[in-house]
C-alpha cells in the first residue's frame, strides 16, 4: 500500500442529534398547524414584481406563476438529474476503497428506506428527492445548503436541505468567512443570529464570481428581459381585448327617437331627456346581453354597424418573436425547449439542446460537493478511513436503446483495462455502474481473461434489417478499435 501522503483525519468531537439550521418547519410548537403556502398569486401583474428588492424571492415567485420561468427551471433540473454514481477511495493512498463504497451504499439505503418502524412517520428525504431539491435550489438561489442530522447512535440519520438565501456570512477575522442564519420570529425567547459553524453543515455555491461574497442564481440576469416580455404580453392582451375583435356600433337617430316620444314629453325638457336616456339604456342593455348566436332585430330608429382594427397590430408577431428569443437566451434556455417555436433548422435545435445540457450541468457541481462531504463524514464516523465522491452520470438526451452500442464499447474498454490489471475489480464494477462488487464474484484483475483479438459487436440487433430501421439507426461505432478495428456493415 502506498505511503500516507495526507494529514490524518480528525473527526468532530461532538455531533448533534437535533437540527440547528432553520427551515420552514422550525420553531413550531407540537401540534401547531402549518399555514398553506402552495397558493401562488396567479393574478398578480408582472409589473408588481419590478419593485421587489429580493431577486431570489422574485425568482421563486415567478417559478410558481410564470410559464417561461417554470419551464426553463423545470427542464434544467430534470435534465441535470441524470442519476448519481458513488465511488470511495482510501484516504492518503487514494486507492479505490471497496469497504468505503459498501458503507456509503449502506448509508444511502438508510436514507431511502425506513428501518425503525416504531417512530411512526418518517419525514426524511430519499437520495433522489434530495438530489432534485438541491438542483432546484441551485437554479433558484445560486447555491445549496444541507445539514446532516445524527441519530442517538452518532451515525447519520438524515440530510436536511435549507434555503441558501437565508445564509449570512460573517468574517472569522482570519480572511475567511463563517455561515450564520437570522433567527426566525417564532423563536421563543432567543436572540441573535444562529451560528452554522458546525462540521455537519455543508454549503456550496454555483459559479460565484470572486468579487462577490454572496452567490445569486445565474437566472437573475433574465429578470429584466422577462419583465419586458411579460409586460408586452399583458399589454398586447389588453389591446386585443379592446380592439382585436370587430366591435358592434349602434347609432340612434335623434329625430326619429324624438318623433317616437309621447306628445306630453316633447315639450318638457326634463321628460324628454329621460325619454332619450331610457331608449339609450334599453338598446345598450339589449346589445350587451347578445350571445354570438343571437340575431339582432331593431326599429328604423337605430342603425347597426361594426368596426374592425385597421392593422395596428401587424408588427406584434415580429416584436413578440424578438422578445421571445431575448427572454429565452436570458434564462440560459432556448426557444425549442420553452416551446416558443421561433423557427430554425434541425441542426440549430440540436445545437441549442447540446448547449442547454452543458448549462444544466452547472447545477450538478454544488450538489456533488455537499453530498460528497456529507457521505464522507458518514463513512468516517463508521471508522472507515476513506472519502466518498458523488458524481452525476453523464447527461444524454438519446433514448436508452440508442445507447446500447455505446455501452457495449464502454464495457469492452473497461474489460480490457481489467484484464491487463490496469484497474481493480472494484473499480471496474463501479465504472460499469453496478455498485459494490459481490463477495462471490471472481477476481479478474490482471488475469488476461479477455481475448482481444475478437471484435465486439456494438450494433443494435434488428435495427438495420429494414429501410426504416436503417434511417433511424444511430451513428454508433460497430467496433471497439485497436486490434478489432473492423467496420461492420
């Protein structure tokens, strides 16, 4: 084994079995009902958000009420949630640790399942639910924050995410910073900020500039363009409601209305005015209550006509297309994903989708960081001198069927490395996405079990058997290269 090249691990002297960070459920008395917060302000005008001083809260509100923001964020989070893979390495030597991986998998299984049924309802997030929550928080706030809550046995019991935007950074006097939280109003008799200077608190930020202390979501820059776009939509809707459809005009003939008045009314100005008003109100109410399928029958005292807009709205489509493109770009998305359909070729949509996946991958970094540190501490508390690396699987938008050929090539490459002893059996197991190696599995590293003179068949069975299948067939390599570099038809 390689010599120790890093300082020895010093575990925390004390871990807490209660939550320190504050969330929406903190500071409540037992049995106190939580106010419903799943009722967004759907009728609030977009211009009301312009005066907000909290850009993160504005982005959260728009995520619930604005279709473009919700689509962009949801698509980004869904694409970024590509599945998690684990790897563990021995501290110091950095060699693959099978024991550390097995303990990490055990910790995750304790998060995903309920072991002690005597405690009733369990309000802890599974790893997948935690991953999606953290990806969403990274998109909305620009950072993620979690706390590991230990059980009475001093082992990790659950991981609780809390709002990164509630974190306050204070100087430690040594050129660094320490996290705090404002104490909520529901705290009973306690004052001052809550110190989060604990080994069970992990915070990571997404693409934070070096000249900033606090990170913000990279979607905040889209708010200005988004306000412009939504205000134009609201203004256009008001114009269309007012002038978009032909309007019915009813003209009353003053002389004929006067002639139809009784003799005693014609010579009395007050009575004559009331007569004119009654005729006007009667016609107005009749016209207002018309349904589209109703016919209009009238006396010759009135003339009915309609007026339509003469073309003032002819530039609306061009303006809307331009604003749609600007709004989509500002939200780090593209019109194809947002459903705006601005035109363009198939190649343009493919390029936009590829760029979108790279932007979505930015959300994965902070989540990988905090989960890696949380699981590393959990493994070390079990006495395993190892560290855990949490990584998301590569983002791929292609169907699983099209990836089979690529997986065959990847498996062949891993097996070649395993056969020649370049990687261990545990590393090969992890690279193939199969979890920890079973105890009954044979040890194959360095045994040269693989005949490298035989090519690997990476084609999808039956896909090229007909014309339609050949058109749909992906451009998957038919051989793995090297000695078996034979191109198959």
